[in-house]
């Protein structure tokens, strides 16, 4: 499974599909609770690959199957909560790509709620909040809340280690806020950076 995910990250979809497909077949023969969680991971990875290929309906089907694979695992278990929240986010992102913001908001609200009540990487939660912000804005309701969620997500990414993926996501959120917030949000981010000794905007 992990080899397949590495190929997926590298953009080698052909090899990723082969390795993830094999993992799926092996796990289908297992009955243990751990196998259900791993199966959910594999299906979710396959869904993410289809999403990247803009094959959104296939991606949505795989991600729904990933969520269903967790049905035998108690929702309260930490590992299940993490995986379930990630899959719900991916389902919401896919629904949004399919121009179904109402369904996207439903999945993303559940995703954020799960992660807010469990410990883990705060950047995962920040990313979920940004996804929810975009869905709420697209739906045309609670725009003030959408902006608040996006600002909160940006602050979390700005305080993290400046690895390339973190900087890329920070730039994406900042650009979204400039495009959607009143006045382009130009001043507020410069001020918050200045407080930490860096006057440059993201």
C-alpha cells in the first residue's frame, strides 16, 4: 500500500494503480478490524488519484467505498476518527469539484467536527477548515464564517514550519482571501507577520 502511495505522490498513476490495486485485493480477504482501516486508506488513495486526474465521479465512488469500509470500526477509536475525517474532507472536496456545494458542506462540516474533537496535526484541521470555507462561500451562505475559517486556517499554516507544501498552501489560502474578502485582506496579514518580526506578506 505504501509503495502505491509513494507512486501516487510522484504522479506515477500507472504504478500507483497497480500497487494499490494489489493491496486492495489482499485486504479484501482479511476480516480483522485493522484490515478495514487499511482498506479505507487504499480506497481513499485511489480516490485521490482519480481526483487528481479530474475523474471526479470515479473519485467520489471510491471515497464513499472507503467510508463504508470503516463501518465495522467504532467511530470513537482515534485511528478511525482520523481516517474518517480525512475521507469526509476528500468527499467534500470532490462534491465541490462536481458543483454540489450543499453536499460538500455536509461532508466538510462532519470532517471538521471530527478533527476538532481529536488530537493530531493542526494543519490537517486547518486544511479541512479551508475546504469548508470554500464550500460555504460557493453555496452563498455564512460568508462571514467562511472568511473566518479561511483566516484561521491561514494563521495555522503561517505558524507551522515553512516546508514547501506548507508555503504552497499558505499562498493558496492567502490568494483566496484576497479574492473574496472585503478590500482584499491586504493589510491584516502584513500586520500579523510584523508582530512575529517578519514584515513580509505571504
